[in-house]
C-alpha cells in the first residue's frame, strides 16, 4: 500500500538574515498502523518532524534517561542523526521529552502512558519506566516503517502524526511461550524472539526448558542433566542447553525490553530427559533411554522416593536464583502414568519447595487437583471446567485456549509445518474470540491475561518459529492490550495489512495468509 506524507515548509525572514522555521508536518494517522490499538486517540492537524537538530530531554530520573538513550540509539541507525540529549526537564521547541512522574494520577496503571505530539515537541509521560517503554513502542509505530531498517536510510522524512494518546493495557499478563525442549534454540534465537515480541507490548516470555526430549538448563548440583539429558531432541536433531551464565544473559536481555522470563520445569510427567540422566529418579532404579519421538504422557518421576524431592529442591533452588520474576512454572500437564493420589502428593510438595525459595507457582490447569493457593497462576489450555475449578480455589488464570492461541497449530491443512490436534488456526480465527467470556463462571478479575504457546515438535529453526508465530501473535497482543470496544477484525485486518511492511523490513519469515492480499 503506497503511503503519502504531506510536508509544508514555511520560511520566516527575521531582520536581514534568513532563518528557516520548523517544518509544518501534516501526516494523517491513517498513514500509520498502530497494533495493539491504543485506548484513546485524539488527532491534531500538525505533527512533528524529527531532524538532526532535535533535542532529547530525558530529565533527571535515571530510568527515563535509560529509555531515552535506548530510543536515541535505535533512531540513530536508520536516520544517521546523533540527537543531542540533555538530562534535564525543559519545555523547549524541537524536542522529545521522556518523563516519569510517579504521581501522574491520570495514568491508570504502571504500564500506562500519555503520548502527545505537536509541531514543537513530542512528550511521553508515564508513572514508571515500564510505562515509558510501552509509550516508546507506540512512538516507533507512529514513525515511518523505515525506523525498522538496520542500515542508514538517506533522505527520509521522519514525521510523526499529531496525536494525543492515552493508553494502558487491559490485562497485566501478555505472554508468549517458546518450547526449547523439543528442539533447542540458541541464545541468539531467543534474543531475536524477544526483539520481535517486545514491539507488540508483550511482557512475559515463558520458556519451556525441560521435557521428555531434552533438558535445556544447567543445574550445577545435577550435572548429568545436561551432560546426558540435553543431547537429544525430536527426530534425533541436535540438542543443547543454556549454561547458567547464558540463562542470566537471556533474563537480563528480556528485562531491557520490559519482559519477564517465566521458566518452566515440567513435572512429574514430561520428564524422560531427567530419567535418562539419573537412574535413581526412576522407581526401578534403571535409567531410561533418551527419547526423540513426539508421544506424550508416558514418563513420571518416582513420587515415593526421597531422592526425587532432593532433586526437585536443588533444581528449584538453582533456578530461583537465576530468575528475577515472581513465578516458576511447574508444568503438571499430561502426567498420564502418575496415579492421581501420587500426582497430588507430588505437586503439593513441589509447590512448597517453590514457596521455600521465594517464588510463586504457575502451572497448567491440571495442577488444580493438588490444591492451590490464591497466589497461584493456572494456565488454561484445553479444559474449561478444570481451569474453572482452579479459579474457584482463588487462583488467577492465564488464557491459552489451544484452538485459538497454540501457535504450533497449522494455518490450513496444507501448511508446511505444525500440528492439527487442536484444529486449524488461520489468522482470523486466532483473533476472533473474546477472552472476557471464554470461562463463563470465572470472574473477570481473576483473568489476568493471555499467553501464546509455541510447541516445537515440528519447529527446527528461527524461520520456522517466525512462520508459525507471525502474524498470529500480533493479534493476540492486541487482544491482551486493547480495550474491548477498540477490538474488531475488520479494523485489525486493515492495520495488519499495512503493518506487514515492517515484518518485511525486519526479514521476518511470516505466513503470507491470503487474507493479507
């Protein structure tokens, strides 16, 4: 779609010298694609032009200075402009202001922000660094698509429409999940995934670190988990693992993008990689063979053995020390060969260990049978009634209904990779559902958000990740952020069609749905 930007330059003569006035910028908001769509937008006739003489005012707050520096660094790449930055507050002309004001009562929550653009300046205000970061993501979308370029874009007009935006998320939890156990993905791959999802105000990345096919996190007190358990993957493909230093690096990188990592150690089922590494974790004392298939539900830790809980204590202790977020995900799904009584006993003990190390429990909806607290997050994936039982115990609920949010489901029957057990999920189906009414007997106050899982049985590389994730995750991000009265398939589709150019610039190998034509 061709875009038109209208620029009117007025030259003002002062005395005997010729002094050019700031260009008058008329950029219709319709020339930009905002996803997720903000809560309130008021348009103004004149917008703002960022040029080589624009000055950034970052204030005296170290956090606002950090956000301002991040914007400056990114803007420099395609523009070539090294914008002057002042660590002060001054309402100057031709300026961009990054403001953190903890007392700003008109901003509804810590992720909210107000963004105003006029002929003279851009101002982004927020109560916290997180909110300021979210406002900057919107500013990037108000700039031309070429902001995504990784090389200099000469002669570009860096114009921003005139707007006042007041915005905040509908849900506090807006997540993506990456399964690195079925197939392993490098630190660089995970960082690229973080870069991509952060653009849509995603704030949680759930890493599925262990499963039957592989153990992907170094546990120093149990070294064979990676010496043996990390070496396998689905189909006999190459395994791998993150050292603790690498995992810390991922956590820190995510934090720079205001994303919290939620690590998952799946248990008591989905544990064959651990059972192959240590025979004593099996009730018969015999190590299992490494597994490279796709079957589920056949493995279990030995619930009656004391060594199992020593193992679990060590794993949780080390993982908690690496994790800056509040939650550790215990999995708990598809433990088909664990007797129900044993399953409940195990999860009761596992939850206590997580609390012992200062974290809260998250788990798939199945964990509710063991008894859970109101500090627990239950992740709904397939059974509305089971998830509702968890909510009735006081737990918060994150929605990941498989037919709508499982990113490993094929788009069509002819999609080159993916699975079909939950059905086909074209891009319209992924968007057209209402999180507010999915679980009819759960109060809206207990629904804290949405997560989009990508299981990787058929996913072997970054191109495959991008193909299944995009553009479906973009729609999920809007469902999690935008106010209900701003949601609508027709509006979203038109904005998505415009937005696809940015995916092309970033060389994302997205699925080219016929709906985007």
